[in-house]
C-alpha cells in the first residue's frame, strides 16, 4: 500500500508509515506543497496512493466521491496538535486497522476513534 501525505501533514509522519513498511510520499518533498486540492487528489489517484490530509474538505463525498480516489484519510484533530500528537494518532490508527479497510474508503480519523465510509 502507498500513501501520499498532503502538505498539511508533518514531514515526521513519513517515519510512521515507514515503520509499517509502507511506501510514502510527501507533497512538499515532491514539489506539490502549493498544489490545488484537485491536483492533490488527482496525483494520489493516478499513482494508486491513499491520501492522508488534515483538509476536511476531502471528507465531502459530493465533491470527492469514493470512486474518485483510492482512499482518503482525513485527520480531524484539534488545530493545536503538534507533530508528536499527530504522529501518535496515526501510529495508533495504523496499528488498529487492517489494510483492506483503508483501500477505497473515506476514513475520518479523530483523536481516539475513526469512521469508515465505503
């Protein structure tokens, strides 16, 4: 499984995904730090990657229906969360979920729970 981290996700989150041996790219590292939402979702789709973002707009299934992407994880965390807190939330999530649940799903990840829409 491959993940694409939006520019609003800390660089240090790359290590969380690598811990599970996932391939991961970060928008800012590949020069997409200022790309539009459409460019971000299109890049993830074309490269068969699951998008990880803090942009709650990607949770809108009217604008981004399930078939328009390979999977989206929206982190719905407090704005004051630092990279350590974000990474801990991601780590706990990845430890608790099976890969098949992530693919082709919209996942809203809160502090201690997540919701899946397929």
